[in-house]
């Protein structure tokens, strides 16, 4: 079938430094990272993904100490494995004064399709990192415009409470393609919480330049089941439509909660079969690979 996993990570702890991953005894909103504090390489990832019909993927930056080091390492993996086409989204601070030069450098790498700068992860962590302030930054807005002018997409990670403000920004950059990571991280899965999430999501789903990733659904629901993630998937499909939704495993982070087969088969079960081609291949192909 040659399906596409539009959101995953790889890491070689001997080649690239990931401070958050190397930290011991530090609990995170997504759980205890101890089981994934080891190398996670393409052979392991692609082996599991191929068994479910996947044949291409998109690597998303994952907090390396040196973004260029991570990007060049990912490029080397892609170059060494031409039988597994892989695009990548790199970290770039869109507010930096030398943004043009930094993007020039990243765009020397053939796999680079977009950038990510996290706006929000989880309420408690956001209060410490201050990343929410990007929503009040003129430099961030200008950086999004610059990325779009270069045909670079933007991977957006934030929580529902930030969607109204982000919607105002995204509306000002209609030429910049935005991928909403992890369905917008709905962290409150109560009936009332999902209703608030659905209302907040409209600020983004109403914009043609925003596409939704059905990914990372276990980060706020560690004991998830097919039925517990069903409402989130259905909200995304209802608001964005299948032509603006794409699957991502978020492995190996979501490996903390399930294996690849369970994850993929659960989402296969919820997504209607007549939407498979779009959600599991065509949308990601158009967003990341067709340039």
C-alpha cells in the first residue's frame, strides 16, 4: 500500500545529544521516558511500519541540543536508505535575527520540507518554558511568513487553550502550510473537555492552510483504547475533512503506550475505509513530498 507515517522520530544517542531524553528521573507530561532512553533507529521503526503497509515517512525534530547536527544526521540516514523515502521537519527559531541565513543552510539538505517550533506542550510545562509567548511575537509572525515564502511548511504543536490566538496568526499567513501536530493535544478527555477542545479547534480548522495530524493521542491518555481515542479522531475528521487529515505514529514516544500494530490498527478501525487513501497516504504525500 505504501502508506505514509507523517510524524515520527529517530535518534542515535551516540550521534546526537538530546538533553531531555538523557535526563534521568524527570517525569514528563507524556510519562516516564526511561523505556525509550535508548537508540531508536530506522531499521526498527521501518520494520514495524512496513508490516502495516507503510513505506514512507516524515521525521520530526525532537529537541536535540544542536538542530543542525540532528538535521544532518537525519539526512545521512535518508541518503543511506533510498528504499525508505523520508522527508524531515527541522527545528528553527523563527524569531532569530539571522533567520534567512539559517533557513538557507537547512535548505541545502534535500530532505527538509518544513520547520517546527513548539508553541505549547502541556499546561504545567508551558508555564515553565514560556513558549506560549510566541503567540505575542511579531518576529514569530514574520518568521512564519518567511518560511511560507520559501515553500517550507510549519509543524504546529500547542494545546487547545492557545488555539484562538494561534488562529489569528495562522489567518495572517495563508501562504504558509501548517500541520497541527497531535490533533492539537487535547489534554482533557472528559466530555466537557472534549467539547471545549472541539470549539477551540474551529479557530484552526476553519483555515484552509491548516492540516491536522492524527498523532500523539496517547500522550494525554496513557491507558488509551480504540474507543477512548475515537472521539478525538472523529472531531478532527468532522472539522478538517479527510482531505486535511493525516496519520502519524509519534513513535517512539507513543511506544510508551502501545506497539505500532495496535496503534495503526486502532486508527484504521476508527477512520472510515473510504478515507484511508487520504488520511494514510495522499494528504501527507501532497503536504510533505510533492514540491
